[in-house]
């Protein structure tokens, strides 16, 4: 199957300070790619680089982001605006960034739809109400006439998800889409994103801290640390047989029903480094030795699409799957 998104050797910096280092991944049509890692590992920056919203301080220094054959890093701003929304949607981590605080919700939905050719107001409003209802918001008419500050944080999050999905994009970037929601509403939103994938073949890049959501939704998993992808592969391979010590540490930190106490990861997350010296995780890794401290590892192919950025590649099964919050 052809890839809908290919990221190659992507390097991003903020004010000249590295944020992403040689990031490479690909996603096929209809695939859900889960991206996990601690705060500050570069997950949100990766999504912002894809959609071209790095801000004034951010810069893609090198690399390619090829979406449906087009390198988004080299598309003029006007053409990129035509791609966003209709073909490329994004759910932001903070729903407040999705809305203009002094305009009603309905006006903002209609503006987005009109800008991409949806001009029948009656049909558009009906489509919006149906999407809101599918996300558990039954009082859609009241919401359309409300300002964002009149809604709760959880309602704003669901409305933001509806706004990103309303034009049924080919690629959906989801940055912590369920973080502001309780478990029951999380399940509704997860189901709608899965239905969008199943009915339209939408590809989803899902950034989350919830490993239960990843284990339920994802087809593949990319683990990020200090601006790099340190492990990448099929969900079953990465979650059941993690080969990087950092991935193992993330999984061991998850509370398990009937299991022992979770193990925290010692030390603090490392910032991305522009120097080639050593492994970024070595100071926190219980398996590190001299080579880890002084020599940069390379991405090792473990077979069947499973790759790990480490001098040591573990091979034993850690446990039988990850289940959190009922997923």
C-alpha cells in the first residue's frame, strides 16, 4: 500500500535550538500511527511541522514532509491554506487555540466549511449538528450559538474534535485529543475517530500519553525521546516486545490491574542535542555503559518494520499487552 505521508530526515529548531533530529516515519492510507513519549520529547512539534504551524520562532532546518506526493515544507503559504482543513486536519492539545474567543462556535464552523466550498448553510448546519451528536453533544443548536468561553473545557475539546473532522480530511493530526475528557467521553471520541478511519480511510497521527488509547487505536507506534524517534514498529511488537530501554521504562511505569507497583523513570527528560556525543537516554538508562555515554547509536533494523535507536536491542517479551482505562 502506498504511503500517504512520508517524513524524511526532518530537523526542526526553535531560535536555533534543536527540537527534532533526523525524524523519519511513514503512514499509509487508513493507518493510525501512535506517537508516545514524555512531555518535551518533540511529539507536538512533529505535528506542527507537518501542518506548517511552527510559529515565528520555529524553523524546519532540513528534511522533507511529503503528503500525497507534495512536500509540505516547500508549498507556498496560499497553497498550504487550501490543503489545511479539507485534506489535512488537526486537533490541538489546547482546544482554546482552535477557536476565536469572540466569535460564536457556529460561525467558526461555517467559515471553515465555506472556505473549502461548502456553501449550503442549511446542509452545513445539519452536518455540524450530526457530528456534534456523534461526539455526545446532543444540544448542538445551543452550542452553535455559544461563544467558546461559555462551554466547559471538555465540551470545547469535543467541539474542537468535531471541527477537525467535519471536512473529513485524508490525514488527521491529533495532539492529545482526549486529555481533557473523562473516561466515558474519551471512549466516544476514540470511537468517532476510529469510525472516520474505517468509513473514509482517513490516516491518523495520534499523539498521546495514554498508552491504553494507543493499544486500542494504533496500528503502528513511534516512541520519541529528546527530539528523536527511538523505536518504531507495529503496535504488537513495540508494546509487547519493546527493544529500547526507554520504551520498556514507559511501559513499566503504567499501573496494571493485578500487577505490582509501577516503576518511575529516574532522572529528568533530556533536551534535544545538536552534538553527536552519546545516547540522549544514557544518563537515565539502567543498562547504559561506556559506549552509550560516548558514541551516538544508529537506527537498527530488527526486522518486519521494527527499528530501534540503541546500542542494545532487547528481544524478550515484556508482558502480554497493555490495557489501561478499559481499552
